C-alpha cells in the first residue's frame, strides 16, 4: 500500500482598526509534507483542492485548480472547515479532510498537520510513486497522523521521561506567545458580599469636606453593585451569543491573573466576585459593545 503525505494548515496575523470588526487575516493551505519544497510546482501530484469554510463568508465553497492551493480571508472567530484533496489519479476518489481553523490572540501564528492518505487502488503508476517519495516527509515515521502547531526542523524533539518531568517542574517565566480565542464557559459564582455604606453627615459638612480616596473607591463599588453584581455579569456573559462580544470578553478575561484556561476543553474559569470594581466596570462596558455597535 502506498501512502501520500501532504501538509494541511493555516497562518493567521493580527490586524487592528478593521472597519468590519475583523481581528485576523488568515490563509488556509495545502502544501508538500517535504519541507524542502515550499509549494507544489504544478498539478501532477494534486489536481485540485476544494475548501469548504464557514457559511458566513461569501462563497463558502472555493475550488483552487492550480498551485498554490490556498485561500486567504479576514475574520474574528475560529471555525471548522473541510479541505477536499483531489489527487491526480483517475481511480482515486476525493479525500475530504476536516480541519479546525483556530485563531489566537497573538500577532502571528502557524498551525500545520501532516495528513496521510492511503492509495486504495493498485497498481500505482511509477511516475506517481516518484512524486509520493518526492513530496513526502524525508524521514519515515509512524503511520498515524502527526499534528503540531509549529513543525520544527530541530532534531531535539524527544525528551526522556526524566527530562520531561524536570521541565514541567521548572517555573514558567514567560507567558506563551499566543492564546487561543475560546468560547466562554463561565463557572457559577456566589454573590459578592455587599459593602455597607457609611452613614452620611448633614448637608453642610458634606459640601465643605471632599471625599477621601477610600470613600471614592467605596462609591465606585456601590455604583457597580447597584448596576450589575458579579453574579449578574456572569449570567450575562453565559447568555451572550454575539461573537464579537464573546471575543472581546475572552481577550480581556485572559489578561486577568486569576483566569484559568483549560487546555483540553478550551473553557475559561474565573470568579468575578474576587475582581476589583474597575474590572467589573470593564466587563459591563464590554457587554454593552453589542448595543453601542448596533446604534
């Protein structure tokens, strides 16, 4: 059995001040698995590639009949796509490949996956076998699909269990270059304890004395409590369905030191009752972006 290896992936670059509210420019592509070749020079190996992207884009189904096999768009959220590869073999059926196009908060990111396609119909022409060897990975690996966010050429990829354990124990000094933009899934929190307001003095003394910094903070907290409590803000975040507001809220919450992001479920976990009044005000402002945007 012959195995065809190709690279399916995407690049994303952060953009600012986009009129449509888009945050990234991305390119979805199919390239040779052999990194000695930047792209396919012709159609001898792959006849065409069909990209099925999110239906919110104009012309969500796009066919590319010559190299480079790629499409470029702008957007503000991650989505699931299907990349269908048509090999230049009349006896082989098209191969649809599901692909998750994930956008990150960082300025630039590259995601790639090595896809292995088994040739089901034999015999395979000699000229096509040569192309399989030419565009496949130079080193043989296991038959399972190899996936990585950044394929490295460095030979130091494997670590012994002892070194891996020591590496995990080392304190993390630098934050990751980029974080994935997730869907918000917030844990339910209890009501924040309400602060008692101090008794007011008569009107003359109030006019003569200026409020101290502590009194100003207390007034801000009292103002936040009157408008939106941590529980109310949490509920509104959970019920929010506007993609733009979800993205902005995720970006802000990820900047908070107590926010946790699950690497498996991609869910945010935090407690608004422990946040400062300034944080609550900012969350409330982000939730109003939908209303201000529609006006």
